[in-house]
């Protein structure tokens, strides 16, 4: 079975350390995500107008954010005309209560759910379980982590931290597959047979929403497995849960986003299924729950509102050197990685104050983002806000201030360098010892007698 990296209440550093205990796992996690990043690069290069698409998508989303309330009202009016019941939720709790209310109204205690990061953000599964509702996740990756009792570690590849042998063992325990069989087609077939029974037995299906069109009141759900369609078409009640930022003004804008989404996510030209839902079929009920949960607050911030342009492609995670080597669970929030580190402190500054620091600020995330969010700039801004508001440890704050003072006083900087080099030469054990975690996996270089500044002064022409 997979080692558990999921420990509620722990910090990013603690969870990353736990993930790093298994070096082999870190290596293949890193290499697998880098392979996905390279597929994304090849796909992006194969589209000559790629940068134009990114710029267009960014501007469309800017337009949505600048008139969000109007677009939401237009969407609600159109969806209602189509026969869809529209609900509004201020926060996660209200979203969960609305969904539970619909289930109660239909006397239902079992339902299927396709992948929806919004429901992960709202902890819907846990809430419904407490109310006695049996939820079956139908995306294969999500089903694997659900059987394992874990949250997803990646928004597109939920069980990317699991090896096929571990999945074979999990299926042996939960689905009765032969012990030791880790053949992916065999395991996928076993999951398909088990899920088919669930699809046929459930009357209610929940899906997420990738894009919602204000002009028509329709919405689009993208999957590779067709599980959202299967659930929605077999159910008497379809509930679609969406964050209020998922809107696009016009249907023709979809072409821009569908071309960008999957190329950025997995390096595919398009998702296998891009399913459009507009109205319930005769005899069926269709509900849409529009969820705020901190988004209006993010919208009101000049520094962070751009993060609401996110289309959840995960390209920023696949490229991030910290994410690839620390694993998604280390971010202890539903949306991990660089974008999650911007979104989460907006919900709870104290709980997520560590996340904006889990970055090298190398800017690779911003370079690959299909909607041109300046992710690394926002991470840097969050650091300033969190330090100013007192959400980081006193030791960290003092050391940053000491470093700031030293770097702004050249004389002190030169003196500090001299003293440091002398100590490292004559008493290396003072810094290179078991108490200093920096040296756990590093060799201390032999310090030079001269600093670069001294050398340059002596050797410049
Ligand atoms: S921030 Fe950009 S790259 Fe990251 S998930 Fe969102 S759209 Fe994709």
C-alpha cells in the first residue's frame, strides 16, 4: 500500500519531509510530472498561434472578472429559461447544505460524483458521509484515492503519487482482484465493472463545471473517461457545482479555452469528452449550484484577483520544482501547487501562511499558465502581506529583517562574509553538523580565502 503523506494539521515543510523519505518515489513523481510538462511543451509548439490564444484567453477572463455580477445574472436568467434550477452558495457550508437538501428532497442516500475540485474544496464527500449519504467518485484516479481514504494529490491526476503495484493491492482489498496483479488494463477493466454497477444503481449524479456560458446558460464538463456523461445521463437528478469564476461570456469563446485546457494539462489536443449540458431531459431535474466561497473577496483585491482566471489545467503544478519534489498532499489544501498557494491564504491566512513560501519564485508557473496569471508575482506579494500581518514565525521574520539590513549595508555584508568564511575554514563543524538540516543532503564546499568582490578588485584590468 502507498505510504500515507496525508496528515491534517501538518505544515508544508513537515509533509514534504514525509514525502521525501522515499527517494525513489520522489524521483519518479518528479520525472512523471516533468514528462507531462514536456508533452505540454510539444503541444504548445505545434500550435503557431499559441501565444495569441493565451493572450486572448487572458483578456476574455479579464472581461469576465470586470463584469462578473452582470454575467452571473445573465447566466442565471438563461439557465432558468432552459429549465435548470439555479442555487447560490456564499460558502462551502451553504454549498454542502444545498446539495444535501436536494438529495433529501428526493429521498436519496446514494449518489455518483465525477471529478469536481470545487466539491473537494468544500469537503462535500466528508459532509455527506456524516449525513449518511454514500458517495462514489467515478473518475478512476479519484476512486483510487477515495478507496485509500485520501484526498487527491493533483487536480488533473488525482493519484499521481500511487504506483501501479500499490493500486493492484488496493483493488485486491476493495474490489477482490487477484493479489499481485498490477496490469493497468486489467485494473482499469475491474474498476469499470465495479463502477458500472454504481452508475446503474444511483438516481443522483454530481458533476463539476469547466466552463459556463452566460449567453446561453449552458455548461461544459471535460473528462477523459466519460464518467460525467454516464452519471448525468443515467440519473434522475443532475447537480452541477461550479465556482462563480467559471463563466465565459459567449459560446464562441469556448474554442479558445478548449484548445488551451487539455494541451496545457496533459499534452492532449483535446479531452476525450467535452460534454455540453443545456437543459434537463424530459422527467429529469437539473440543478446548478453557484459557489462564492471567498471568490468575491479575491476579486476585490487588485493584487490577487487575477488568480480567478485559473482554468485548473495543473500546468503550473507539473512544472513547479517544489511541487514535483514535495507531492500534492504537502500543500494541505484541495488545490495544491503554485495556484493553490495563492488561493488558499485568501480562505484562511493563518492555516495557509506557509504555502506562498513553498516556491522558488523561478517563474516557470507563470510561463506555462494558459491564461497568463502572474503566479510567481502573486506568491511574492502574499509573502509580503503575510509577513506584514504577522502570520509567519518570529524567527523567520527576524532573520529576513537581519538579512535585509545586512544586504543594504555593504560594509557589514563584507565583514560578515569574511567572518563566515573564516569560521567555515577553521571550525566547519559549527555549521556542518547534525543540527543543521541544510547539510543533511549537501556537502559543504571549501570556502575561498577571497570573496568575489576582493578577487575582482585585485584582478580587474
Ligand atoms: S494557474 Fe494557470 S497553469 Fe495553474 S492551474 Fe490555473 S490555469 Fe493552469
